[in-house]
C-alpha cells in the first residue's frame, strides 16, 4: 500500500520510516488504524497471522483486529496471556512458540503483537527464535509501547538474574500505532508512557520539550496532539536506532533518566503497585537534571523546568515520592552500580548541559553521586 492511498483511508495517518536497509519498516500513527490493519498487514504478503495478546487487551481489541485480517483472507489464530511483567518469562515464551508452531506459521507468515511492551517484547522474541526467525508486526496498545518499546527491534524476556537479560535484536516488519486504543489505558499508564515522550525532548530537542509543555493536555485527552507526540517520539527513537541499531554507541542516550529509574524499580522490588517503569523514569529524568545542575553542568533553571512539567502532568520527581521509600543512599548507589558498568569506582551517567543537550558522561565518581543523593533523599 502506498503512503498516498493509505492517507486516503485515514486523513490523520502519519508515516514514520525506519530506514534500516533490508530491515527497513514503517511506523504508522493515527486514530482508528486497527480497522484497516488487516489490509496493511496483508500487503506484507503473509497468508497467516498469529496474534499474541493479553487478558486486558484481547477482550477490547482482538475481535476488531481479527475481523480486519480475516477480511483480507488471512488465516488467524490467537494466544492470550495473563497481563503483567511476569509474563515476560521462559514459560510464556514456550507457550507462544508452541502456539505459533501449532498455528502453522511459516517463514513468510506473521506473528502480530497486540498489547503493551510486555506482549511486544515477548512476541517479538518468540518471532525471532521460532523457525530461526519469522516476521512480526507490532500493534502497540500502551503509550509506552507506541513511543518506545515497539520501535527499535529489542525483544526479550526476564530471567531470575534480571530484566531483559535473554533476548534478541529482531526488527518488526511494520508498526501500527492506533492512538485511539490509548483511550482505554488507565491514567497511571498514560502518565508513565508520557515520561518517555518528555525524555525525547530532553535528550536533544528543546523545541519538542517546549511543545510538550504547551500541548500535554491534548496528548492525554486524545486530540491530534496525541498523534503528533507519538509520531515525534517515534521519529526521535528511529533516528537513534538507525545510527546505532545494536547499542554500541549513542543509543545509550535513550537511557536518560534510566540509571536512577532502574535503581528505584529495583529498590521497590519491581512492585507496580509502588512504582511503574515510567514513574521511575520521571523521577530519574528529574534527578539526572538536578545532578547535572549539582555538578555545575546545567543551569538550575532547566532542572526546575523539567520538574515543573513532570509534576504538572501528575508524575513524581523526587526520591521522597517513592511510595514506601527508596531506602538508604548506600542501597541506591549499590543498585545504580549494578545497573551501569563501574570502571575503577566511576560510573557512566547520561547527563545534560541543558534541556535538549544530553550527553554520555563516563567517569562520574561514586563520591559525587553519594554527596548528591544525601542531599536529595531528604529533599
Ligand atoms: P504492559 O505491557 O504491562 O501494559 C501495561 C498494562 O496496561 C497491562 O496491564 C496491560 O494489560 C494494559 N493495557 C495495555 N494496553 C491497554 C489498553 N489499550 N487499554 C487498557 N489496558 C491496556 O506495560 P508497558 O508499559 O506497555 O511495557 C512495559 C514493558 O516494556 C517492560 O517489560 C519493559 O521492559 C518493556 N520495554 C521494552 C523496550 C524495548 O525497546 N523493547 C523499551 C521500553 C520498555
Ligand atoms: Mg524506558
């Protein structure tokens, strides 16, 4: 399907190309795309599609997707898994691989991930390994998965040794981000995904951050601003992925806010009742800017501006806002040292010289982090 004919179907369609050579694909963003997903997926030339979804998303959207695929003559099967991070497991991987094989999905056919990042990571990994690789399509249904996890080809599951430790790079053949699907997403999940949207502005696009400050209400309400925020985030992520597909260099910038965020997730035992990933990232973004200001790298007014915006949308920004507390400075430092490779007592952080001016900072002394955190923990 050409972009022009696709646009006739849906005037609000935005296409974001991911030019990765023979692994190139498009990200389609717009309201109501699920109704025409079948035609777009059929255009990839498959005869069968195995939908992978979860028990929250399946009842809401699987029927529409199935009908749209069947209308194109595709043979459709479906596997529905329990919602939640625990589903990114070896046991679920086995279930998905077996279901895909039982559905007689061949090399030319497709696995379709219909869900948030959990389903996308799991189904993508299953697609990477079944028959040594079948194609897959992402139909992300959370804001986080539309702006982050569905783009870039990182797939995987968790192991007892940590999150995302078993996986593969496997790019999707197409990403269909229907922004209307986010209407049913709980507000807390919307906010969590929004932290990753803000992150793209903070990394290298001050204008996009200013746009977020002016337009966030429309993003939450589901106006055209939501489509624009998703598309702009995908453009930003795609640009980084195209420069550094396998994370050997500046793809690490996407980890802005994540050193602090991951440590907080760990210290709250990955208990989503206390902290979800995006909330950890929101605190982490604010901490990365406050730490940058503490080191004299960034104007304090920029750190303040980051915090004011995150608070305006209802996201936390301080360590003291972690429900149940985040533990001691030593526990935090330990958790951060485990997340990032420590070289001779020094850590690598993503810091900022200002909004939109982030950089990779190796060689940050643990003592500097300790002094900063000692001040923060009571702030
Ligand atoms: P998720 O997939 O667990 O979804 C969050 C919750 O929302 C779930 O309960 C889900 O059932 C529900 N849900 C999903 N869509 C819905 C909808 N439209 N309406 C109502 N409810 C809906 O979480 P997530 O935040 O989307 O993804 C988190 C995962 O993504 C983590 O495992 C993380 O490691 C991974 N991730 C991967 C990458 C990557 O590059 N591959 C990047 C970032 C995060
Ligand atoms: Mg993240």
